[in-house]
C-alpha cells in the first residue's frame, strides 16, 4: 500500500527521560517507513511552526497521577491546528504495566486526561513506563516507592525496572506512518 511521505512532529513531555526514549524509537520506526520526523520537547514548541507538519504526535508521561500542565496548555493553545492535522496522543505510565490497564480504553490516567480536554486525538496509545529509583531525588523515590507498594509494584530502593513493551511502541509507530 502506497501513501505519500509526511513531515511528522513528535512533541513530548518527559519527567525522567523515558518518554523521550519512546519518542526516539517511534522516530526510528517512522523514518524507516520513509517519513521525516522532527522530535522536540514541549517546552520548545515555539521553535517550530506547527502548521508546517502533516501529522502531529504528542507523548506525555505521568507523574503522581497527572500529565504535565504544559501538555494541557499546549493542547488548549493549539487545538485548532491539531484538529486540522492527522494526529495522535500517547501516555506513558507505570500503571500500564498491568495487562488490564495497558490499552487506551482501560488506562485510568488516559481516560481521566481525555475527560479534561476537548481535543479528540485520532490515534491513541498507552505505554508502560519505567521505574528507576537510583535516579530519583529523595522525595520522589520515597513517594514512588509508596505508590508502588500500594499497587504491588517493585519497591527495592536500587530497582531499575523497564515495563515498556517495545513491540507495542513499534506497532504504534507504523500506525502513525500509515495514518
């Protein structure tokens, strides 16, 4: 199946860098399909002309049950441009490590997010994130360990556990290319 090559923007909000890693993998997959990809942090949004892209993908991590306020503001400020393009949104959160919470329609954080915005992405995905206790500041390490204890996740203070299903990420990259 042939489709025209696209210029795609992947704009991301990453707390500890894992969402950025997922974006890099998406970029590799999409570029292998022949499209061009520009990858930028949401804090650098004013460095690009959103109207010049054929597709816009937003990726956002969860910290303490919420996406960054910058994500909400970006969407509100640019909803008309997002709606005029092929677009996608994905959320990265550790609760998605659970099979019953790893799909857009079953992930509580993504569902809550969608209720708080009026934009309706054309494609959605949820990816399980990563726990990296040694890299967290003291307070974050303490709070995340408590959350993990409550949700029966890893709590060892030296644990580094990546839950991401990279095949799922690559499949989403192919969906973006074929949009």
